[in-house]
C-alpha cells in the first residue's frame, strides 16, 4: 500500500510524495515526488522526501529512476539507491499514519 504526504501553502497543494513500505522486509520505495513548477528549486522536494523518510527511518529506502529530465535531475540530487527487486510481501505499512 502506498502512502502520500502533501505540502500545502495558503491552502494550495504545491507538492506531494508517495511511497510504498513493507514491514516484512523493512524496505521502502519512493514512488513519486511532484512539486508544482513555480515552486521548484526552493527545497520543497527535498522536504517532502525527508518527511517520507522520517515516517520510516529504519527502513532501507530506494527510489527508481524517473522519466523526464526535470525528474531525473531531482533524483540525481537525492541520496537514495535504485531499487532492486520489488517487495513481494502483501502486508505493507500505510505512510499516512
């Protein structure tokens, strides 16, 4: 199951991150990070990633290589491994707790 964290400024969503966690193998995958174009390069993406990692700090975090030059540039700046084989366990942890 994926969890989602949203970042709002003045009641407007400016960014979000989703992640999948597996309690059985203690792995987490950063699935998606998005920051609205006018709010990029201000640290909001990094703050969203940090918020996700803070929800499961003892897990082994990975992030896939995204499509597109903007996403690839951001991914290159965060210190996270590429995922190996996806977790096969059915019981995942909800990130929104």
